[in-house]
C-alpha cells in the first residue's frame, strides 16, 4: 500500500490586479512511501490427546494463551524496530527547502547516565532531560504534539520513577498526580505518556525469509528509549490474530490436536521526523 507524502505549502503576498494561478506552490513537493505485507506469521503447537488427558492442568488453555503472546511479542519487537528505523532515517523525502528536516533524531545519554557511579536517581534525571530533548527536537520539525508516546525498558522506566522530578510534588503539580513510588509508575514526562517494554533494547536483527521490509533490520543494542508520534510508522493488517484448531480426520490420524495462531501484517516507516531514539554512545 502506498502512502502519500505531502510537503508544506508556501504563502505569498498578492498584488492587486494579478491573476492567481497556483504558481506560489507550483510545483508542490510530493512523494510516497510503500508498505509491503510480510509473509503469514504463525505460532503453532501440537498437543497429544493422551498427554492432554493425563495433564493435571488445562494444557490447551495455557498453550493457546502462550501462542497468542508469541504473536504479540513478535508484533511488539517489529514495531519498535520500525520506530527505531524512523529515528535513524537520514534521507529527506521531499526536495523543496521548505520541507527540509523530515528525518529522524537521536539523543545520546551522557556520563550522568553511563558513569560507573551513576545512581538510579541520576540515571532517571538524565532520562527525563532526554525526553524533553526529544520533544523539543520533534516540535522544531512541526510534529503534532498530540498522540506522542515514550517507551523504555523496565530498568529505565523505573529509574524515571525514582528521578528527582518526575513524580516530585513540587514539579508534578500535586501529590500522586503523576504517579507514586508506592504505585511504581510515572504517567507523563514533558506531557508524553510513558510505557515499559522488554523489547526496547534488542540485539542486531538480520532479515529472515518472510521479511519483506528491509527496515526491520536494525540494531537496538544501545537503545534505551523511543519517543515518537503515532504517524512515524504504518501497519498493514491483512489477518488479525486468530486461532485455528484441527478436528476430525487430522486428530484421528495424529492422535493429537494442532493449534495454530496466525496473523498477516506488514510494517514500515511513514514520517521519520516523528521518531527519536534515546541511546548510549
């Protein structure tokens, strides 16, 4: 599926008596991004009938749940790799000067985070500053300020909660308004909702059979956080997550039940300027 990229339009003063022909924005800057569907993604398991009968726990129920989680985890990993791909994209999509800057951005954490003696509170303060830097970088590129999100790994998410300002009543506008140590959460920093994921930091990924988008191949080994607007990426969904279960002759010939969780989707970068990664050098 192709998604159009439209640039900014320029304004000019009109002189009385001059015909308006659309020349102010002729030619307009236009481009497109094409997202491609990946191969069918499955997570499957076979449960022998005799094993299911002997099990003292609901085997089919538990395995079905885990198959669904497998699809969800893979979706999450791929989505975060695409957000990161947007943040490191340095190719300008449009050729008019008014549209320059439509590329991703990175914020590098300093020694206040990477230092051997850095405390969890100091790391949290460094991450808070990095979130503000990320928001500033996006606002300078006219990225919308609604639908912004920030995702960190558990270590960094809870470091933010233990920072000196994120949930401090003097900064957060009232006790508990932005989270508490007791609840172990921080709702927002710089007006951006915070979330935790185990997949923010990932090993270098190489494409495998079934990957139809080169942007999946990213190295997130030094990434500690991603701040982004929802427009940074697109998702094609041909088949929503669903479960298939065999019956009849298959179960008779195999004396087992085959469970297959499946989904068909594709992901890609749409607006690179809508993503910022927070990483160490």
